[in-house]
RNA sequence: UGGGGCGUCGUCAAGUGGUAAGACACGGGAUUUUGAUUCCCGCAUGCGAAGGUUCGAAUCCUUCCGCCCCAACCA
């Protein structure tokens, strides 16, 4: 793996999990995996996942497996396997596989997976279902209605085994039978309603050929492949969150015990102005809307590579956008920034005129008309030269080309370029003044006549004496070489083509514009696959396949930042065509029931349990609890019992309710109250201690946490931990002085008005006293000391 | 009450009860023979909303709101 991969990758929740696991010794090394299905080319979204998985392995000193998830022979092809392996390697990563070049394949595990399926059948955890595809779907129920059992669900293991073996032997046609996990048709998670594990597919597999006619489904194959390879952290995207339960089921059912792999999900990359789904990308390729998978406009790795983006930029981008669980859309400007930053450091500078306008220097000396002149210029600007002192000669003659955009007959006042009567500097040349404009009969400017100031010639002393506002690029007309320059822009006109009914209708017709450009002759030395900055324009890349001797083809990678374009856009009329509003694609009907109001829900609950209703009323009426408090305390009978028992020890309903609602409720979310070591008596004792001022609230919370963990007696815990409240002004003042003395800069900030720092000081003093100080007193003392 | 997730600046994103990181974008300035690069400076009295707990809440509790995912023999 390359050393240039950023070591300072920012933290994310998955790193935190792994760090924790390693610290606790749950695993002793990290094994991740990148598991693409070889049914398409990798794109920048995959790159995010690749950087994550391989990056994690690298930073934790583990390994990452590249595994082809090839369980569906109808979609997968060897061409894709090769492109995927190639792309991963190009991105700068090495995988652990059978060897350095061969990846893992899920298809290598078909026999083992099959054997485990037989095991599940024998354990009664899987059965062969023989209903039609339609029937199966209907029997699955809906989001709100449970599914129904298939009549074949009760087949014996022996029957199932026989049928399954015959499925494998090819005795049945596709769709006749399917092997299903026997889980729970009523599960709220649709994936757990007896999901198919194996289906019959009489298709030729790209690696196993015709050896199999049954193939495992994703959920079955994936988790078990992970387990087989000793994967520790199986990282996938958010849409698989629902699959995690099934992932765990499969591993448990086959009999894997800890430490075994676990699945974690992060948000996949969504980028502005592009599409990322393989289906849509495939459509663009198949319909010839782009020039193949490696069209430089495609977000594929192959496309980016051909465009001239380097792996360094992609890795920097992956690092920049981070890893989280929020569905988000990344501004494509971030990618462009990373590309520029990378290319800026390595690209030699040259001049090229994409849209030439002829310029004749009328003052050009006669003796140089034939022979011409030339100027030496560095390939790199001084701030980047960094020891690179190479230069090239730029021919210069009487006739030049400049960029058509760099001339305006009637310019706005902040135009720094060439216009009638005005001066501009030629990059590495001299200052010229526009004397005359020649137009054709349509009024189009076809030639400029200028005069030059020989004293401003580059490299001569005093050449920069004359100050002009602009410098423009140019090439000598006689010496210039012809080149094809492919100017690429974003593929879509709208920010979210995915949200359109017909995403193809938003294709940007100007995403590829081919220019016949004039370039400086030194560029003839450039072979295919080289980067260059055309000054004032952008970064370009000689096309890896089309650029040859005599045929010069440059791809535009990305433009330079263009402040002028921004200024222009700001002053011009804002484009009258508003971005079309994205229409949401029609979705399947929402079958969720109407939302019930809170009161209705309560009514329903209490109607079902009048005794609970009575307790709720009693708490409200007899104990003076608020409606909310009473409702929460009467959530279940167990809780209500607990509250009543606590009240029997310490009869202050407000105080008890407060602690129940704000502290206890949190603990009983995941755990049953009955399993908590905390007793009602201990709880009441704690509330009393705090309520009577013997314990600060902060210390009270510490004791509460202890009680929840270990149980015990609150007073004993207070004594053991030495938490009794510090009420003594002297002790608090001493602590406060200490804190103030050691935070002089913060004190200064506070005194100059940043009073929100009070919390900081109080916090420091509280920490210094181990949370025992009376907080209100601390606050008062600190405030008066800070003045 | 089907279940599972997610809401912090225009965009990503840290932050897990004690000073709302950072980056991109944006705005201003300096340097500049690329309107580039580089360098400074500015940019969330506030974390979906409202209540509550606390000396102190983005963080804990409650309720509400919004968005995403799941009913392929795809992955």
C-alpha cells in the first residue's frame, strides 16, 4: 500500500468501534473485506467503501479481503471481475486473497455453503418450499400484516433433505422449489419471514460453470463467507440495516460463536450532478449516451482514471467526506477541489489556445518576421519549482493566437484583458496594445492588430516596470501545433438527476465539447497519460488511449478556480431558467396505518388494562403528579409497583417521579426493570439523600449508575466512594482559586465578555472536587471571583 | 402505534453533561507576469421543534415534526 495514503484520516464511528474492540480484546486483529458483485464497473461510491475497508485494515494493522460476491450467475461476468480487481489496485490498495493477484470468490465456498444448508435442514432450521413465486410473495404478508405459513413448512427434515438434494441434482426446473430459513412469518422485519436461502438457477456461472444449478442468496452466502474468511468487521451500506438481523441469524444457526463477524452500516456516497446506481450507469453505456464505462464523464473509477484524476485525489476525497450514518449528498465541488489540489502540485504549466483569435503585431521588427523569436519559460511556477528547473522555449512571431474570450470590444470596467486601445501582458512575452479590430461581413471579429512594447519583454531588466491589469496566454501561429481538446463538464444539468422520473432527460448536452485547439510546440514531447496545466484554464490529461504520435488528444480534468467567471455571473442577469423542480418518482402505496394521537394511544392502552388506568388516575389525583409523570410511572404494572414501593420508603412523589422519569426510564428501555440490581428501597434511599441535600445531584447520578450496575445500598456507596456533599466555602474557594490560577487565558476571555465560559469554570471546580461540591455554591463563588 | 435508521453552518462532518472542532463553499484583504496557487481575516449566542431534569444540555428524559430503508427465488 502506498505511503501517500493519508495517515491522519479523521475519526469515525466505525474506527471508534474497532478501537474499542481491540482494547477489550474482542478480536486481536482486524480483518475487513470489500465485497463487490461483479455485475458492473466500480464507481466513486465504491471508492469510498474501498478506502474505508482497506484504510481500516491499514490503520489497525490488519488485512482487507477483496471478495467477488458472485452468487447470481445471471448477472455476473468475468469482464467485471477484471475491471474491479484492476480498479482496486489502481486506487492503491493490495488485498489479501488466495495470492496477491487473485481475489476471494464467494463461489469458492459453494460446497461449504451447501453442506451448511443440509445442516440447517437437519436442525429443522430450513425447509424446502414448493409454492409458486407469486404465492410466496403473497404469503409474506405486508408491512403491517403478518405472513402466512406455507403448507410445506411442516415437511420433515428427511423430506426436506431429499428434496434439497434433488434440487441440487437438477431434477427440478427454476422456480419449482426454494430452500427457506424457518424463522418467523410474523416478524416485523420482513426479511425474517422465512427468507429464501437457495434458489434453482440453471445458468452458467462465470467460474463454476455448470457445476451447480442451485445458488445461495445474498443474506445466506454473505455472512457465512465472512465467517469463513475470519472477517471481524463486515461493513456495508445503510440499506442493509434490516439485513443485520438475518446476518446474525445465519451465523448463529450454522453455529458460529464469538468472536465472529458483525455487520456495521454507513451511508453510501451520493454525489451532486451524477447518478451512481449500476443500473443507470449501465443504461448510459448500453444506450450509447456515453462512450463506454470509461467515458471521462462517468463517475466510474475507470472514467475518472481516463479523465486524468489520480488515485491520490480520490483517496483525499474519501477522507474529506468522512464516514457517518446520515444520508447525505456531497457537493461535487469537494471532489473538484481534491482533484485540483492534487494536480496543482504535479502538473507542468503550458499554453494552449482552445478557441483561437488571430492577432497580428504590426510593430514586429522586420528582421524577425521570417526567423521568429523565442522565449525561455519554466515548466513550473517558482512556488512549485522545488528544484525542478527545467524550461522550454516558446516560439514567438508576428502572428499569434489568443483566446477569443480574452478580447472584448465593449468590455465592462473590471475586465482585465484585451480591448480596443487597452493594454495587456502576454504571458512570458511583452505588453501589447490593441490598435485595430478586423471583422467579417457578419460583424464577427476575425483579427486584431496590435503594437508591442519591446521594453517589457520577459526576462529583461525592467520588463515589469509597466503595470497592466491582465496577463493572457497565447501561442505563436506559425509554430503552434494542432490538438483535439475534449472539454468535459458535469454529465447532468440538475443537482439530483436521481430524483427525476426520467433522469436521461436531464443529461447535459454540453458535457463533452470537442475543440480544435492550438498548443505550444513543446507539448509535442508529451506521451499518453500525462498531466499538464493549460495556464489560466485548467488541468488537462493526454488521453491514455487516443493520444498518439501526431494525434494529440487532451482531456480536461478540471478547470482552475475562476473568480472572474463568478464576478461575471454575479453582475449578469441571473439565468432565467430555474432548475427544474425534481419530481419524485411514484412510490408503492404506503400501507402504514394512520397515525394515532398520543391521547388515543393512551386511551387504547388503558382501555386494554383498566387496572393500569386506575393506577394512573391515582398517581395523578392522590400523589399530585403531572399528567406526563403519571403516565410514564404507570407505563407498566412493574414500574408502577416500583414507584409505589419507593414511595413507601420516601413519601415525596415529586422527587421520586423526577428521578423515575429522568433517570430510571433510560435504564429500562433496553432492560426489564426486574433484571436491574437496583431495588425500589435503594432507589428511594438515593432520592432521599439528594432531596435532603446530603448529596449533590452530580454525585447522586454517580451513585445511581453504581446502583444500576451493582445494586447495593446508597449510603454505603456514598461512604465507599467518599461522595458526601462538600458544602464548606473554604474548600470550594480553594478549588476555585486553583482553577482560576491555572487558566489565565480563559479568565481573560471571560472578563472580556465571553461569559458562557462560566460553565467551563464551574465544571473544572466540580471535577476538582470529584463532583462532591454543592454546585449552586460553586457557581456563586466562581462568579464572584471572576468578577 | 409494523419494524429498522437518521436530523449539528449553504454542503460534508467532529462532538457521548463543562469554551459548538475541521474541511469545502462563500465574503473581505495581502502577494502574484495564471482573475490560478499561497497567505491572513470573517463566517452556528446555537445543534429539527417544544417542554422537562441539572449550577450547567447538541449530549439525559418526554412529546411532537421531518427524511431514508424493508413486502426480488437481486446484491
